[in-house]
């Protein structure tokens, strides 16, 4: 995609945006993605789940704004869903609920966001494209990731979701987002090793 083209978000042509590699909109999109990268790299090194979710939410918001400049409807929907799910998970981290109530609430909200993601993609006629289908898979995996109660679990699922994201961003050719997902993947792995594996190792050594 080395040329400028018009990409319409819906079949009704509600609005259009000029996209393409090295256009102004393309560079703006990469800029927002770069800001989002800074927040998530810091977030993945947090041991506290609440701090991680705060930084994840801010990161997702910046990256989603960048998606609008790429002109790919299914990825925009994915970004919005991830931001909303991040906000919900953040709010829930401040609320104390019974274990069963907490689980049911998380599952219901997760199912609701999945339904919105799938339904919106079908409405936009994106579900039968490779990008649309992969966006749905990525969205579901991210929703599942954000439903986790522990930072360690989020980091583990981040490895899987970011691998899928790299493939998705390769399809829409967004270099900065590819780099972001690669660095998020690396940060998640580093976090797993530094915060999870080393802490377990130190605990075992202390218990000897």
C-alpha cells in the first residue's frame, strides 16, 4: 500500500478518510500508537494489577485514536471494545465483591463486549474478511485477558494476544503498531521472568 487511497468505513459511506503508507493520516496514526507504546511498556513492568490496568487503559485509548487514521473499520471497533473493557476491569479492581458475584459479572460483561464486537463487524461487513475475522479473534482474546484477576495472568495472556496482534497489523501494514506489539510481547515476557519466575525462585530459596 505505497499509494494514497480512499477507504470507506461503511457500505453507506458515512464518512471517508484518506489513508495509505506515508500519508499525513498514516503518520498521525503511528504517532498516537507510539505514545500508547510508552504507557504499556511501563504498565507491563508493574507488579500491582491496578497500576497495570491504569496504564493499559491509557495505552489502549491512544492506540485506538491512532486506528481512526488507519481507516480500517474492524480494527477501530476492536480498539474501542478494548478501551471499554479496560475501563470496566479498572473500575472492578476498586470494588470488592463476593467471589461468585465477581466471576458472574466479569463473564456477563465479557460476553456482552464479545457480542458487540462480533455484531458490529457483521454489520460493517468485515466479518468475512481476513482482517475482520482476525480482529474478532484478537478482541475475544484481549477481553479474556482483561478479565483476569492477577497481573501475572494478564502478562501470560498478553504473550498470546500480542502474537495475534502482530499478524493483524502486518495485514493492515502499520509498522509502529507492529513494533508496539513486538515490544509489548517482549515486555510481557520480561515481566513474567522478572516478576513471576524470579519471585517464585526466590521464595523457594528462602524456604530452604
